C-alpha cells in the first residue's frame, strides 16, 4: 500500500519559493569568487599592495638612501656588504636602509644638514641607542638591559660600529680580545700567566664562555642546563656522566678547583700543591689514618697519584683507575 504523501506537480519552469533565496546566494558566491580570482591574478602579475614605507614616503618624510649618499658618500661606499642592507627587503622589497636607523631624513635635508634633525647614535644617549637597536635585535639579545654592560651605561655602539667595523662578522670595533681588554684590564694579565686559556693566541675567544649581551649567570657566563658545559664542551674527557660522581664537580663546578683565565699553577689549579687543594674538603688526618701514610707524606706524593679519575669514575667510588 502506498503511504507516501502525494507529490505536487509544478508547471514546467516553475520553482518553489524557498529555492529563490538559495539561487540568489549561489549567484553572490559566484560573484565573490570571480572578484577574488581577479585580485589574485593582479598580485601574481606584479601588482603589490601599498607598503608601510610607501605610505611614509607618500607623506614626504623619507628621502631615500640615494639622497643620503650625496653627502655621506664614505658611509655609502661598501654598504652593500653590510648585514643591515637586508632591511631594504622589509615591506615587500620597498624598505629603507639609512632611515631605518637614523629616522626620516626630510627635515635634516631641508635644514641643510642640520644635525639636530636626524638621529645620530654617536651623539645620542646610551638608552636611546639601545632602544633603537633593540627595536630589531630584542629577540636575539633579550637579556641585554639586565646585563652588567647595560647597567654600566654602555650602549651597542660602545662595541659595534655599523659603518667602520674592524670585524665584519659582528660589526665589532675591534677583534676579540682587544675589544674586551679595553675595559677589562684586570683580566688581561691573567692570559700572560704560564698556564692560561689561549685567548691571546686566538684559539679561544671571550664570547666562547661569556654572553656579552647578558645572561642569568654571574659575570655574563653563558647559561646552560649544566653550568659545567661551558668548560666540558671543550674538555670532553671530563664531561661524564659517571657512575661515581665527585661531589664538588657537581656542587661547586669547575671553578671550585680551577681558575678559568690563567694561573701560575699547572692545569689552571687554584693552588700549587694538589694535596693542599684536596685538603680543603678532605681532612689531612685522613692521609695518616685511613690511608696508613705518614703525616707529611701527602706533600711528597700528591693525591692524584692514586685517585687519578678525580672528576668522576665508572669503576671506583674512590676514583682509582
């Protein structure tokens, strides 16, 4: 038995009222698609949207690098190899170079080169210079403002020179360690000690261990999960991990026994006598009682003659080989 509702037949060409709205929506969607396709085609054919620099140029504030080099020819020469030329690729390849750092130049040009109408990092305050540089480099150097260098009133141009750098890699005014020794005169003599890290020889640089732009450690030491990694990234033979750890290595770190810059003692030790260094933690009485040695024998035979694996061992809790 047929139970479906009767089907109402419509005249040919007629449509229910509800389909009229749907048809209108479809027409609107088709029109929007055509407009989007036209816009995309124009973009692919080289039509670029208005950039931020274009808007600023339209206001007449920016004069362009070519205008700057008419007076500042020396600064313009060789600037093509400067890392800051990448700024021209900002805003759809329509960015600016000189005026990204020095600010809009129209007032400076109209004033006949009035130096008060342009930003000059060499004459600006340290805070103004740092704010200008960090507007781009904050992501690379997020801790600079808390660093000892910033707190001492230094600015980026104290160490870097955009136009007259001696070291192109980081636009430094001088190569390391000469640049660092200009201020850190108290550290310089340590690298002339009989035993020292080869900084003067160029094998090691200050920035291998220190983050000059700031860190969460004392003396701007680089921050790592294991602070000994600053040393053991080069001294891999004592890196570990070991089955039997020497507690001071983990607690005090390498500086508990070693002087990092330079020393008159072999292995950069803090003391010339190894037994005296060990006895800072281990009582000298132990040499006579535990080891069965004479009281003065430790001065003749150093501790590491037996405890050779002093940084840690995989075989003996007494660090014997």
